[in-house]
C-alpha cells in the first residue's frame, strides 16, 4: 500500500528522517534539518518580520524550539517542511504581537524560480493595493472569512498554503499532489476573486461611514 511518505519529495523524506533522529538527541541530524530548511524558514520569517536582524534572531529561536519539539513531529499528519513553517510563522507573528504590530501577509519568493508571483520591490511600482495587501488590511475576520468562503475548496487550500503557511507554488503543488500549472491557476484566480470581494467590502464600509 502506498503511504503518504512514499509521495513525498526526496527533501521531505530526508527532513522527516533528520527530525526523527534529532528527537533522539542526534546533533548531526539536527544540523541536517537546519541545512535543508533554514533558507525556506528565513524567507517565511522575512515575509512577516521585515527587520532582517530581528528575523535572524527569530530563526535561531525557531531552531531552539524545533530541537525541543522534534519528538512532536508526526509524519502521518503533515509534511516536515509544513510543520517547520508553522513554527517559524508563529514565532514571527508572536514577535509582531509583542511589538503591538500586525503581521504582513505578503508572499515574497525572490529565490523561487518556479513561482511567478512578483517580488515585493516590484509590487511597490503599482500603488494600487494588491491581493496580499488587501488580505493584510482585512482586519475584520468575518469579512475575510466571507470572501474566502466564495472560493472553491481547492482555491482556499492553495491560498492558505501559499499566503498563510508561506509555501511557494512548487511546494503547494507538492503538498496537494497537483501539477504546478494547475496550482498557479488556482492561486491566481483565487487572488483575483479575493481582491474583488475585499474591495467591494471596503467600499461598503466606506459608504456606511459617510
């Protein structure tokens, strides 16, 4: 019978094995976890905590937590990179909460050749708020929930993995076991729909205030 692990990439299998050995106190295996995931996790943190020095400190905190919690990773529940991403994202958001700030839900993948989303500096050229900015501005959870509810299940899952878990398109495709082109289409159409929905909601709110 084909298991979930059989469908994972070589990196995912190597990470899962290194995490399992790290849980037993194997420091060499833990260094392997760092080598395989630190670049991705640092990018995830930077999407939320834009101060690079703080982001570097947070990355070290993430790996302290991973060392302590490695035994809690369950390969039957999630891929290792997804589990690690949740830890990194939560650390970054907690740092902003401590500073009484709000997390930025933009996705930056300058180092991902398979991802066709624009980099942050390219987005700044367009003064109109993009889908990620609108997601960030949607402070009303009910409003955002309503707009997310208008998407298909595949679109919701793709957007959640890409913008809230910090995965690239290629990683989302791997997670969902779908072709990369299909996932890119889901994300693109979902963001267009979300942008339209959130803009309508913003206009309604503005009209009510006047």
